[in-house]
């Protein structure tokens, strides 16, 4: 297809972006509007348009940072990749990705990172040069019940502060750039996450959780060992759920996220692996 224009998204594209988003991701209008308000359309969005001005493919590249030891590498987190149903399998996403990657590299990004929405997409992104370097572990927690350990609501400020401490306790880590970090709390809240401050453990901690059918999943926490078991016991009592899973670096490990480096050739090895606490959480 030659009659396609690749460009950055603009505010006047909002209605078309919202329509394509709701078609692709089956989100409600309320959730879609919340994402689009936080994601800063003109700063992060790229679109493929027909000559008549119809949006047929889009993606967002959110400014982010990869921390390796004491060095900070600017990068982009690729999010909300979508193509209109009647325009799929025409190579539009590949062309738009190439355009967006060139723009990101010119702006100083050293890599693109993403979480494939489903397993089948890992092989697709491999053909674009991405490599799997983020891994996710999951295991059931043995809950213990300690009356001294209690839960309280966690404010956005508390969550972001404790989360940043957790991330930077690792030698290698990943997060959004500072101006985009505040979006994590409202966006995760919109999609069903709950946030808890854990009181009575050493150290004091936090849990970010998500309910799945008859089990609860701890998506993020800075607690380990007995402190985590006590916290999950308090959580089980609070929400009436007996099965608590925790994701992170232990348990059954599966591929999770991918990186397209601009700082090495396709044949070179990337000298690190990154666990899920680094943390690509907007999948």
C-alpha cells in the first residue's frame, strides 16, 4: 500500500484514536478516555492514515529509562499497538513501527521495549528485531496469619515512592520517565488493581493486587519471605480469598517482555536479563 501517510498523532485525531482503541482492546469509553488523557497523545502517539484521513493503525511510544548499574539509557515503551480489523495483514503495523522507531532513535532513544499481548506475538516482534529479555515468575504464597500485620489503603504518593525505591534497589531496572510515572496508579486502578500499605512488617511494605476469578495475584510488592507471607495472610482475611499468587522473580518463569536495542547489532548479545520487577506493568 502506497497511499498511506505515517505521522505523529494530534489532538484532532482523538475521536478516531478512541474509536480504534475501543475496537481493538474492547475497553469501555470511560477507561479509554482515562488512558488517552494520561498518555499525552501528541507526545507519544503515531498513526497510519489513508489519503482520506482515516486512521487505520496506531501505536504509542512512552518515554522511559533503562538503568544499568549507575547509567541511565533513555528508551521508549511501545504500547497500544492496534490496526483496524479490515486493514490487518497488509504490513501497516510494520511500516508504522519502522517510522516510529526512526523517530524515537532520532530523539535519542537507545531502545524500544514492549510486552506482547499474547504468546503468538513474540515471534512476530522477533522479526522486527526484538529479543526476549524480560521474564516473569509466578508462585503461590503460603499465607501466615499475624494479628500484628494489617492492611490500609495506599495513596498514589506512597505507592510511587515505595515502588521507586524497589525498582532502584536492583542493579538493572526499567521505568517510565519521571513525567509519566504518575500515570501508573490511576491507569492500574482503572483496570481493576488494588493498592495496600502493609503495616506491622519489617520493612513496611506495599501490595499491588488484582483479583482473578477465585484467586488474588500480587502484581507488585517490596516484601519477601515471612513479611510477604504475613502480608498475604492479612490480604486473604481482608478480601476473603484463600489462594494468593505473587509474580516476580521466583516460581515458574515464563517470557514476559522484549527489547529492541539501538545500541547493538542484531548478532550481538545483550549482556543482561531483566526480571519483571523492572517493570513492564502496562500489559
